[in-house]
C-alpha cells in the first residue's frame, strides 16, 4: 500500500486500500504503522483533507475500527 506523507507533528504517513477498506497510519512518536480494517473511503478522504488530521484521527478512527500494529 502506498503511503503519503503528512506534515503534522503527530502523523507521519497515511495510506488507504479502497478494495480492502484498510487504512494505515504511521505515527511520528514510535514510527509504528497502525492498520484499521473496514474503514469507509469517506473517512480516508476526510482525514486527508482535514486541517487538523491528528484531531480527526483521534475522534473518528481510534477506537472505532479494529486496530493492529504491522511494524
């Protein structure tokens, strides 16, 4: 999955696979990639377009979708 860079102090990169509805987020703090399953495509677009992606991530992704750490 291709990731795009975020210029945010909290999120380093994000990637999305629309066929599998998987969102990946690499955080700057620990460098680990967190994978979220069954994430609707509109969440991906809203995260990318948010002026505060860190807040959007905490409100609309964390704790709402199954999470696993992949690296």
